[in-house]
């Protein structure tokens, strides 16, 4: 193997020749009053850390969609993933403020991205309208199959995020959503 080292470049003018070495990022001297931050280097260790972080993210998303597949009895992981993504997209527009942030943080990174990337809805949908909106997003879906899809995803979601956050999310939604989250909806007594 032949290793070549960079040779200094020369600048020619009508003046006597002077050798000016080519500038290297690691050899640059910061101007007075400024600081120089070295560029981040990719080493085998940092590359492995990034790959491990991505694998953990993928594993969290995979666990979520596997749970949806199991609860919803979907024949393939792809179908469970498609349904999960569709329902989370629809939900993301209806949960706002601190609850939206907490929900996104409580879920695997990909699910959090899906929730957080949605524009807040201009008008709250009833649970029935929400299910119908999901049915419109899934090819070949009916209100009955969409209700199954929504309940499958939101039941898994409620189990993942816990009762306190589920209650906070439900407090932002119109009455009727609790059943979609696999929870009883009790009316307060007078």
C-alpha cells in the first residue's frame, strides 16, 4: 500500500517565490477573539453508538407495532405498522399542549415523531367522527374495521403510557374516547 502525504502548494507572483503550505482544518489558527471548535470525527466507537441508538429506536417502534399486531390480530407486521401509523397520525392532531409533549416523550421515538409532527386540528372530533376519519385514511376500511383498528392501537398506547398520562390525554378529548383506549368511561355523579 502506498501512502502519499499532501505536498505544500506554492503561490507564484512577480515577487520572489515563497512556499505557502495549504491550509488544513486542524492547523487553522483562530482569529483573535474567536474560538475554534474541532469538527466531530466519526470513529468506530461513535458510529457504533449511533447504530446502537438507531437499533434501540427501531426496537421500541417494533415492540409497539408487535403489541398492536397481537392485540388487533393483524396477519402481518406491515399491516399493524400501517394501522399504528395511521391512528397515531389522526390522534396527533387532537392532543395538544403539555399532554402532546408528554405523550410524544412516553412513546418510542418514531411514534413520538408521528404524534408531534401533526398540525393541531381546528375542531375536536367526537369519538365517532374520529373513527370515521381513520376509516377514510385506510383503503377498504369500514367504520366497524376502523373502530377495531383505533381500539387496537389506542389500547396498546394506554397500556404503554400508563393511567395518569392516559387520563390527561382523555381529559383533552370529547366524551366517548375512553372506550377506544380500552377504558370505562364513567360519568361523574351530581
